[in-house]
C-alpha cells in the first residue's frame, strides 16, 4: 500500500487516550493515519517518516496541513489505542505483542530497516493488522 492522500476511517478496538501535539514544518497529516514523533524535535510528523529513531505515537483525529508553515504553527489532535492498518506485503507474523513498524502512514510491516516503530501487534484478521499504538 502507499501513503494516504486523503482522510481515512481507521477501525479501532477498546479505549483510547487523546492529546494534542505541535506539528513540524512541511508536514501534511491526514485524519485516520498514523502520526509519528520526530526523534530530535519531538514534533508531530507523518507516520512512516523520520527513520528508525522516530516512533508512532497515535492516530490523527483531524487533518493537519502544515506544508507551508513553520515548526509549531499548528497542532494535531491524536489518539492512542488499538487500530487496524494495512499489511505490507502480508509479512506480519502471527506472534502477538511483537514490535511492528510503519511502512508509511497507513501500512504496517514486520521488519524495521529504516522504518519507525509503530507499536505492538494486537492481532491480524481479514480487516488487516491491529496494532497497539501510543502506550
């Protein structure tokens, strides 16, 4: 799958926690996609970017377009929880509670390489890969 180009509805399970985070310059975050934390600034970035030292911290509850703004010009409301995303190349193991990684802002992979940590595998089913994000 490729990175999102529009908002998406992401299925979720269980309870969630919400918080707001300042967005880095040049970022366009879509509602329903994974949101990362930049490894040095701590600002919100598009999920799947920022390299292996970045980390996914939640799912966007709104669009946040800071493509022409400076660091901290806007904030994005995010939510931690268990969400369903696409499976990159169907390579996700069946082992629950193992680390999985963000291939892009809506796709989960089993191997890290240069990808940021997305969270831990909750389960896989016909809908996709359920990942515990932001805890």
